[in-house]
C-alpha cells in the first residue's frame, strides 16, 4: 500500500549532525535525555493509546551507537533549547502504524530562551493585575488559557481577579458577562446563571431582541452554557437556543465572526484538548488585529520549551520500553508507546507533571499488551489461568501460565511495584492495594468480554458500557494519577475517596468508551469485532440507520458532559486536581476519536506530529 508522506522539523541545540550519505535510511540522533549516549535509530515507528481497543502504532528501537561522539552529546544534556531536524513521516496501511524516518539535521543558534520567557511571563502578570478595563482583563485571562501559558499563574490568583471583577462588569455587555461566567466556572467558582444573565432576558425568560442581535455576545453565552450541569435548566435551554440561532445566522456573518462561530459550534472551548488548542490558537491569535505581540511571543517560546520537555520524556519512555523487551520477546506485541504518551499529555498538559506522564505511559503500554492477549491472542483456557494469576498477585502463580503470559505478567508485576515504590518514596503512601485492585478489576472485566464471546451472548447497552469503562483503562489510569499528583492525601482518606471509585471517574470513562466506539468502529469491524455501543443502541431502540445510532451515542456523550460539569460547582479540595484530569480525559477522547478520516490512526498521526515534532516559528 502506498505511503502518505509529509515532512516535519525537530529541535535540539548546539550541534550539527549531518546525514550519512552512505546510508539511505539511517541518521544519527542525539538523545535529549540525560544519559550520555548517542542513539542510532534506523526506523522509528510512531503509535496510539487506547480508549480501549485500538492503538496500532510503534515508536522504534533505540540502540547505543558504538561510534558515539561523547563531547557532542554532553552539549545536549540539560538543555531546553532545540536542534532542527528534518524528517519524513509515513502511514503504512499494511502495518497499520506510523513510521518516522530521520534523514537530516540542521543547527539552530542557541538563544537565552528561559530568561526571555521569564521577562514575558512577568509582563503578562503585570498586564493581568493592572488593566483597569474589565473586558480586557477577562479577554487576557481567556487568551493566556487558550495559548497554553495559563499554568504559570496560580489558580487562586486568577480566582481573586475574577471575584474582584464581579462588581465592575458592564451590566449591558452580554459578551463580557458570559465570558466572566465561563471563566468562573472553569476555575470552580459557582454563581447562579439565571441571576447573572437576568438583564439580558425578557419577561418570558428568553433573550431580548437587542441581546440576540449581538452575535459575539450570543456566541459567548453559548460557550458559557457548555459548562452547564444537569439540573441547570436555564443554561441547558439557552445552550440549545443559542446553538440554533448561531447556526441560522452563520451565513450572514463577517469572515472572522463566521470562522469563530463555526469553530465554536463544532467544538466548544470547554471541550478542547489544552495543548492542541494552544498550538491552533497561537497561529490564529497572531492574525488578530488586536493581538498583544508580547503575549504571543511568550506563548511561542513556551510552546517550544514544553515540546522539548515532551521530547525528553518520550526518550525516557522509549528507553524503558526497549529495556522491558516485550516487543522483542513476544511477536504479537506492537510498540504503541508514543500514542500512549499522547494520551498522558492530554490528561496532564502542564510540564511540571513530567514524572507522572512517564509513569502513566508505562501503565498504558502494559495495559495494551494485556488487552491484545485477551482480545486476540490468548485462548479461553489460557485467559482463565491468566485472570486467576492476576487476582492472586503472586509471582508463584505464573508457573502454570504459558511462556508468553509469564513474560507479560512479570512486566506488569515489576512495573506496578516500581511505581508503588516511587509513590512510597516521594509521598510516603502505601498504595499497592489500590493499584493492584485496578489491574484485578480490569482483568475480570476482560474475562467478562471473553465469556460473552464464548457463549455468544449479546449484552445490554448498560452492561456493555459498565464493563467497557473498566476495560478502557479509565479506573487504572485515574487511580494511578490520583496517587501521583493529588495533594492532601492521607492513609485515612485514601480508602474513603476511592471505594467506590468517584462518580466522575465513571463519567469520564463512559465518555471515553463511547467516543472510542464512534472513532474506531470501522477498524473493529474489519477485525471481526461487531460489539459496540452504537449497534447495541440500535438494537435496543429499533434503529435501522447507523447514522441515527451514532447521533444517539453523541447525545449520550453530551448528557454525560452535563453530569461531569456538576463536579465544577462544588469541587472537593482534595479531588479538584483529579476533576480537571477527568475533564481532560473527556476532552482528549473527543479530539482523538472525532475525525473525518477513514482511519483513526491518521488522526492520531496529525496530533503526534504537531505536539511532539513540529515547533512553532518564533
């Protein structure tokens, strides 16, 4: 099958490495990570995560190159500024994977990037604190969020600004009032929407004619209503009203307003994956007539700096995967850790969570191997043995397993213990029982699916979804992150917080499960897997058209978003960081699986490319 080819650029620093012209497909790449080894990569294959079943990619092997130029490598250690390297990425339908082949490099002059970022950060902070115009202040808060630099400013710092602005908002400006409401909800501040928007409503509770003619204001109200929660009839009603009104008006709008309305209706800002939105909006913001060039420069430098952090983490994940050796020992295992890492960036976009992203990528990679065993490779009798061994959680239990299962079990056991040891050392928490439970729950859920297949049973939609949330890895991923990033945990409150799993874990997992089905149904059918939420809904509701079934699943997802938004109204201080992760999981699910391509993998390829391998031009 022909390859789909495109080019990209990388960054490193200080050193020029030229292509070895005697090798058509080889280039020498200096590891950006801290160990002093020059890697030789002949073929680097880029991957997927799995909302559950479909992650079909690989990120290649890396071997120590014997002709290492140590002095050159040392120049790269601990640097955040980048080296530019031209690559080709191709999609192979036969392998169902993304392939990255390096073929050239060029030097980027070093810059004192960190100092410049600090200057621009402080400039932006002063602008936030000193701008007297409430609309301009709110637009700046919104802008730094969308540009991906909001993490530099403490949430409590922004909350104080938002609370202060409540008393000075222009009461007749729908755009500003709705923007303020949306930002308050985003930061966990609750206000009564009916009271907030009272001035813009007539005696019947509908938008006044004067307000409805303000398209920017109506769009701002629509975006705010997307943070509405179950039971907030005012917001749910006006979300539908504003959506219809904007859809009818879109053809009459100016070019800029038309673009903003179309993008907002397609994917509201509340549902956008943070780092991808940063990349997209950096380009858009620079074309706005009233953009602040210093804020834009800040965002560009920071984007490339964060990208270099991600690149270092990828090197570490790749090194771990190679050392683990599952793909070399087990012929059926595909290397998928770059897509696994894409999901960790979706869940934890802030660069400070570097260690947590690496650990989570490891667990997801192990999970995908186990999923392949249950889904396609293991016999039913072997799966029974494997499930019992995981439930026992004892290395002695592997003696009765086939060799390939022993290798996988050992990798799971050791990786889990390493993460538990890390949390014990860093946070003084003994979490082995909690992490072990997530793997046991997942193995039992996989076994439920195996029983359905063996007995030819078609589950109900509810049974399918309930089991699918577990097999998607949601509980496993969120419980691991719960211990890796949460503040305020104690031995006393851990069990209370996780037994049972918090409802918002389940909501986010259901959204993931449903988007997975919407985005991978074609690939699953080609593999012979006909069980999906779409077909089960069609069966139960007597729907004959698949498009109608897909629309029904979408409505379920939007209703779940309303339920998930409830968590922002009265957030638990200990759980608030995890609530944000659950929201990020839902955002990432939609971004990854909502695509127009024939293949889900092609969509993943584009996201991997822009987030990890293409810097923005300064």
